[in-house]
C-alpha cells in the first residue's frame, strides 16, 4: 500500500520536517517480524550465577545462532556461534574469570534478537 510518511525532528536549533510518499509492507506489529520465532523457552539456569551457568532454549529452525555476553559498557566478553538444528540446546558458560556484576546476554538467530540480564555473584 502507498502511505504518506512525515518525519518531524526538533532540537535546540528548531524544527525540521520532511514528507515522502512510499510503498510500505506492514508486518506483525507485536514482534516486528513475520518470520517463525526461532528461539523458544529461553532460560538462564541458575540466575543469579556464581561461576557457571547454562542458557537453555529450543529452536524450531535450522540456522546459525550467535551468542554474546556484554558488560554494562557494551564490551563483548564472550561469544559463541552455534549451528542450531531445530532441537533443544543448553549453552554452558564458564564465567570464573568474569567479575561479579550484571551483564547482558544477546542471542541473534534468523534476524531475531533476544537479550537477557545475567547476574554474576
């Protein structure tokens, strides 16, 4: 369908706007994707953790998954690539060299991004 889209930006210098007519395809507005949900039942066991923990999930699709563990400043601490084959998985992580704190685990698969807070004691 053809839609008219207007972008209005305001800052200390004033307001600017631009209008354009474009063809847009609407997708599922709740998830932002019309693809099959590739990660289901994502759990962190245990949370909070001490020096070892596991991400447990199941995958309905066969595709490569990227995993990253980030500190609060966005620095990548750990990363893994996993070839998912439409089954249940447990990603075991050893974190004995990572200091106590709150971290962010990010999973990317089939264009979908999931994140989860990880607490290390």
